[in-house]
C-alpha cells in the first residue's frame, strides 16, 4: 500500500482529497468533527515535511450549483484552529483565481477549495474537470475513505493524471488496515452486530457477511420484520412486509452456513413514537396492537452480551433501538458497553456508520473500542468485498 510515508513532500504541492462532509447544525456549526480530526495527521505530516497543501472535499448533496449552507467556508476557521495554521480558502475549486492562489502557496501553507459538488462534473466523474483539478498540484493524496465508494472526479478519475505521484493518506491506510482485520484477518469467533431501522438497507451486507462471520446479531427496527417473519405479533412496530421472505431466507441461509443468527427475544414497547410515551415490555412476538417496539429488552441484552464477550472480532453497524430518545437508548448503550468490555479483554472491535458512531460518542465509549471508522456506505461496501473506486485508483 503506497502511503504518504513513501513520498517526500518537501517543496511539493499536495492535492489531498479529504472527506469533510461533516454534519452542521442550523447555525452552521460543526456537530461532529470526527472526519476533520481524522485528517489532521496526514495534513500535519506533509506540512512538517515542508510541503504545501490543497485540500478538496464535498459537503452534503447540493443539487444545482452553489448553496450557502453547503459551502466549505463554514469549516475554515475550525480547521485553522485544529491545525494551528491559518488555512486559506478559495471560493471555487477550479478557475483562474484558484490556479493563482494555488500557484502562490508557500511551503507549509494550506489552502481549502470550495465544495467540489457545486460543479456537477464532480459526481459525473468528468475527465476535463478532474484534469483541471490535477493541474493544481504535483502529488495526489486520497484520504477520503468516506467517499471511496464513489467514482467521482476527485476520488477516482483524477488519479489517472498523476501516474506514480499518487498515494493514500493515513485515514485511508488506517481504514484499510482495520477493515482487513474484520474481513480477511479476523480472529474467530467473528461477530457482526447489525442494527438500524430497515432490513432493506442492510440486505446486501448481511448476505455477504454470512460467508465471513460466525455470529450475526440483529437489532433495531429491522428486528420486527424478522419477528413477523417468524409468525409473531409485532403490533404497530416498523415492518417491511416486502422483506419478510428475505428475512426467512436469511434465517435458513444462516443455518446452512453454520452461522449463529441471533434475533431479539423481548422488546421494549411504546404507545407512541416519543420519549414521553408510555412503555411496556413483552416477548418480541407478542406485542399488543397499538404498541410499537422501540428497543431491545433485558433478556435480549443479556443474550447479546454473552455472544459479544465470547467473540474475538466484533463489527458493529447500526443501533439496537431509537437511541436518540433516552427512554429507548438502553439497548444500544448496553451493547456498546459490552463491546467496550470485550475490547478491554483483548478482542478487536470496529464500529462504523453514522448512527453507531454517534451512539458510541453519546455514551463516551469511542476510546474503548479498537477502531471507529469514518465511513458509512464506503465501509459497508468494503466489508461486502467490493473493490472501492477510490482505493483502486491509487493501486492501479
Ligand atoms: C458520506 O457521508 O456518506 C460520504 O461523505 C459520502 O457522501 P455521499 O453519500 O453523499 O456520496
Ligand atoms: Mg452516504
């Protein structure tokens, strides 16, 4: 794997694709800086070696050109503070003015370009656009793991213009190393904990994991589709009726593959989707009409903890319940703590995906798991065994 450690950046201009697609609140303040902090070591290393840096990223999904709320200008000051360098900002990512600012960059200086997606050519992977970006620098560094599953101009196409002058940054290198510890080098037993609202968004990954892991733990909203598939009454719980057959096929596929598939036994139910709702507990296959399951309950928690503590490799994606509401955060917290305990006893644990990362942070356990991924979709596609375009472009 060719990384920034294999290149000398002294007096060179590095064009780094980062993933600064961070959540901003209504006041345009950053609410989770994980992705920015993750990129700092790469930037610092190149600066300390005497190189200059041009950072490029997307932010959000702008529809048609400039939209103020998606401007990367909102993160310049924050980035400057974190780097302890006054970061320059260009109000576009291509064009005469950008070329001029980039060419005048001195060693040790950092320039952030405006959101790449203000140009539709970014997402279409336009060659001319990629070439124009490439002209800004000597070396291309891809450190945007979160966007590595996109065949965009700045993540993939651009690499063609750098021949041997391209490499991975530390975020990419760390992600690949740690994900390999789950998919190809995982010590057994390997357990995947899959949560989240819908079976439909996790179908491919659960399917693919069947060949790779020993246990799959199911939680979150999709549990109720499984419970209904097994003949249960799930009241008003979220169910994807068109995924019932799929849930059944997963259950039989697990049997065939000798994978232990754990589904919830009991459920914490509410009479409304609200933190102020009345609650009761029932077996998951016996939820009263008018009630909906919003979290796992005690028997399931204990069961899952036991499975987690007996695993050597643990991968977690997706919450166990509606953890954003305190009343229904208990299951997710309990599982996060079980993963932390297993980690302290020597297991390898990797957490990824927006909601699960938000959950470990909410419970302040981010330092008690082995690795927190900066990727959502990219991480899942990697685990599915796909070759990500952003990785392929550097390797080829
Ligand atoms: C993400 O947050 O998933 C990445 O930054 C990629 O963004 P996208 O899903 O809009 O391509
Ligand atoms: Mg995404």
